[in-house]
């Protein structure tokens, strides 16, 4: 695997991990009734997801241009991290909304 692909893969893993971590912190903030902090953490999670998508898009563009890469466990792991982070961030938003409704009562 060349260095550029490795950098993209690591970018996926790091940014997806940051997104998931921020989403978890957003849920914790919402549980404590701190909805402003929860919103900031979700915003940060979404920014990390955008960065992860940029890394993924770079890899996909190279693939579409005929520069095929050997798929390794690390490659699969990076995609798994991204999909998990996306799902986790979506679920975090729903949980925050639920905590808001509970807090209003």
C-alpha cells in the first residue's frame, strides 16, 4: 500500500473515531441537560465526518480513475469505523431530541 493511500485510510479512522467520540459526549451532555454543549459536540462530530468523507472520496476517485488498491484489513477497518460513526452520530441526534422532550416535561 502506498503512503498516500495509508494516509487516507488513517484519516478515515482518526476522523471517524473523533466523530463517534464527540457524538458520545453529546449524548452525555444531553443527559445532564446541557443541550448547548450537546449541539456543539454534534456539530464537531459532523465536521469530523466531513473530513472522513474527504479521505474516502480521495480513495474512491483514485479507484474510479483506474488506480486500484489492494483491499486490506486496515482498509475494511477504516470503512467500518466510518459507517459506525455515521450511524452513531445519527442515533446521538435522536437521543438528544428525546432528552430534550423529557427535560421539557
